[in-house]
């Protein structure tokens, strides 16, 4: 007699988990209580977190928290419906207007998250007869959105403009529309895309450039405007996408674009049409955070400055963002190094495949405006003396 379907499902899950465990690739959720500054608590221990994307610590900012609380008290905890039904709270339009102004575009559309934004935007714009060309290290949601669109997808070597241009020359003519996608700041490596050069190449081939600026807004570029503003002049990027959950300290995703494109996305992006709108308190928090960023450009420079202090203490190249990877290669070695740092009072997560390519497991250090210089110096000393020196001796 055949077993119950639940038995086979549980067996499938256990076998998969055992295989992942054997490769040091199983994931576990660990309760983490984040507080002001860069402090986190795990199992009752106070740790200094160097693995959080809250680069400006605005999720703990008193003004930002007050804005969220006041909006929640006034409007409630949820928006109640899809934005196209009855969930389009007035705060959303205020937030979109602020973002469009900050990114110097005509309009903006806010989504429930960055992942939802990319899963909605790309399939709305692209079809089977179209072509998408993506940087090989593009975030998973860019690649997922590209796959969902049904368009032909070609991958170019990371930040290799010669390869991008060769793919456009080889495949653009036979396609309907063409979209080039990339992270603005790469989430696992911390380096910047050559956005201005990409914009020029894309324009030469009538291709639309879309940048995911999740890790750029608030911390890089002129006054913290993001990766499109890292040069002397703004790069001509028609599709500036990003999130509100990193330096902005809130939650949600956005697309800044022209008015016709924004209107089209509101009409056709399935992840907007069929999802409940953000809570009003979240929108209010993001508005307050943007106000803070605009008023404090020097503060926005701090995360990169802190990251630079760390890399210089280790003799590493200067970073382009608040993200500094230390590639150790092996997943088990990486987990051991992460545990070593936690024992010393520092929270630094080990990043393993499939988040990063096989053989490139790493410690991913992220720096925030509120990190103490003494903590950074001590962390660098521990990394140098107990991780890097051990690797050099092996």
C-alpha cells in the first residue's frame, strides 16, 4: 500500500536538507533583535553587527520612527487592498513624488518590495520576441524577472563592457525591444557598475538600461542619490529601480522613470496590480528618511568612509560602497570564520552558494554611519590576525 502523500513530501524535504547539511549549505533562521546604532542581540548576547544593510541606521532614527508611529496611529496598520482597488493611500503619491525628485525623473512607482518590483517591471516591459542582456552578478530578482518575461536572456561577464557591446552587436538586430539590466552597486561584491558607460553603449543600440540601486541610494553618488550619480554628471538611465529597505530604513521597492513608463507599469505590472499596498506607516517612514538624507549629505558619506577605514587597516583596495567582501572560498571555512567573529562580539554572516558562485563563499562586511571607529579597528585586527594569517599559513 502506498504511503500517504505527506510521508513522501517529508522524506523529500529531509533528504534535501541532509544533502545541504553535508555541504555546509543549509540555512537556518536565527532570532536577532536589532537596536539603535549597529547593535544586535542574539541569545541574550550583545553583538556589534557588521552584516546589516541599514547603512544609515535610519530604521532606528527617532524622527523616522515617530513618522511611522504617527501615520499608523492616524491611518491604521494596513492599506487594505491593492493600490488599484482602494489601497492607494495619499502617502504613496507623496513618497513617489519625493523619489522622482531625488532621482531626477518625471515619475515614480512604489511596490511592496524590491523583489516584487523586479518581478513586475521586467515582464511588463519585455516579451518573447525581445532580448534581455544581464550582468552575470545581477541580483537574483533581476534574473528571475528576466526569466518570467519569456524574452531571450544573454549574460555578459561582470562589468565587462566589451562583452556587453559584443552581445548587443550579435543579437540586438534580431530582437524587438532590448533591455540591459545590472545592479548599480553589487550586493555581494560591493563594487559599482560602470553605469555611465553602460548607458552610452545601450543608447547606441536602442537598448533600455535598467539599474537596481538597492545598495546605492543614500550612500553613493552626488548627495547620496545613487549609482546613476557617481560621475560628474547624471548617467542617462531610463529605468532606475531600487528599494526602501536598505539605507532608507523602511520597506518597499520603487521604479523611477518617465511619466509614460510609470503609468504603463501601474497598469501592467502584476506584482503591483495583485498585491496589497504598503502600510501607511511604512510610506511615512520612507518619506521622513528621504528628508533626513537630503538634509544630511555629509552623514551619507559615513558608511563608505567607515568601510574604507576597515580595508585600509587590512591593506585591501578602497571600496566603492559600504560593502566589503572577504572571499574565503570554502563554505565550511566561511562558517567557522563567522562563528569566530561572533565569539569575539561581532555579527558577520557567512555568504554561501547559491547566493554567490561556487567556490566564492565569503564573509560580507557592511558598514553603517553609526559604527564606532574602535570597533572597526578591533574587527580588522581580529580578521588580520586570526583569519587572514591562518589562511596565509595553510
